[in-house]
């Protein structure tokens, strides 16, 4: 079904939007153009009063024009959506976030329960977001965005795990080690809690490596701060007594990482 047909079929559902002045803050010109075209298909009640690609320009335009609705990209030319919000926090406008598929960004948005659109923007998802945002009280949205911001700002020390029925935030400073088995990864924390996710360890390796974790074995990633000793025969002992194997092919690289860590 093409966009034109879709707009006719759904005309009865979308004609009741109230008039809103909107601002598009997005650093990709083709995304801005595409969103404009979709808005014209969905409703004539959204009046786009400006487009910006940077935090600096967006702050100026938002303060001057006082939009009622902002389509806000997470990552902009000179900062993030949260940099923009910090400088316009006293303005009263509703927000629909826009983001490319970045796991951490999307999980943060879901935890905050805010409305967001994935790039490239889909017509039906745009319509749903507009219907939801119209009914959302500003004060409730502010609290939702505060939650998103807190999660986002803790990206360096937090990890969000997608469990069967929830999203679990864990502190990487309290994560002892991870163990992978048959497409599942188990996260063991220092408070004796553990969480199982249906993803391989490989999907977390880059993120954990930046937080002082090392991978001494195909099935394990270990937090360097919790290592009690390393046996030259090829075994790591954590402070809780857990024994972690070191594979022969990773022994040299692990030892280098381990010794450099303990020098700092």
C-alpha cells in the first residue's frame, strides 16, 4: 500500500489533531525532508515552523519561536538531544525523539516510556506517536524525559539488559563476570544476583571492554577489578572464589592486560 492510499484510508482517524507549531531538530537533511513529507500525508494540523541541525541553532530557534511540538534527534552535529534540553528546560513543548537503531539509545527511551521514531521514519509509527503525544500531559512527559536522561548520562557505568519481561539496569562496577553458553549470556553481580539474556557474549564485548573487562576465554568476560589472583597454569580466581579458565591462545594477551591494569 502506498503512502497516498494509506492517508485516505486513515483519514477518519487522523483528522482530529489539534493545531500545533512544530520544530524539527535533526542533522540529516534527507530525514528532515522525509518527515516533512510524511507529516503532510498524516495531517494538515502540524505546522512546521523551522528546521535545525545543531544544538546551538535549535536553542536559538526554540527560544524565539516557542514551538509546541519538537521532533528531536538524539545525536546532533554539536551535541545530543539532552544538551539541547538542558538549555531549553523552561520551555513547554512536547517531544518525539528520533533515533537511528542504537541499542543503548532505544533501551533508554523505552525505560523512560517516551515516544520515539526510528530512522527512516515510518508513516504509521508517526501517526501513532502523534496520537499518543497529544494526550500526554506535559508534566508526565518531563518526568519521562528525566528518567531517559539519567539512564543516558550513566552510559559509562551502566548496562541495560533486555530480559524476558523487563529491562534491567546493572552497575558495571558491581558486575563480576559474564558467562556465555549456547546463545545465552549470564551476568553475575557482586550482590549475588544474576541475569540471563538471550544474546551471545560477542554482542556485549565491545561495550564491556571499555569498562575494564577482559575476555580470557571464549565463554567468559571478567571485571579486572574483581580478580584476586592469576595462576600461571592458566586460571583466574575472583575475590569470591570463582575460578575462570584462561584459554591457551588468549593467555598472552590476558596477562598483558592484567599486568597493565595492576600498574595503574
